[in-house]
């Protein structure tokens, strides 16, 4: 399950783990004009862990999801 909310300066996507066993905490993805952040609460430390991706890194990640094993570089305009 997931939710999508449009805020003033970002789009917030929340992924909610509804699998069977070994459930993970909710993942929040904030898409800003210049970057994308991914956040998840670490239950061991009770702190939110945050990763920031550049837009180029997000494009590379999206492309990588459909490619076989290897090393790649995207060329041209995004």
C-alpha cells in the first residue's frame, strides 16, 4: 500500500509494508525540485535515517531497475 500527497514544495510518497513476516517501517519519499529524499525510522536507535538523491541519481536508479547486471552510463538529455 502507498499514499501520495502534494505539498507546497514537494510530493510525498509513503510506502507501507503490508507483507507477511519481517515487516519494515514505513518509507517516506519526498520529491523536491532539485533532489529526492528517502526516510525511514530506525527502530534500534529511534532516529529517522535519511538518504538524499540528486535527480541524476534517481534517473539512473529508474533505468537500472530494467537492466541486466553490468556497468552503465546514461547519455543525452534526461
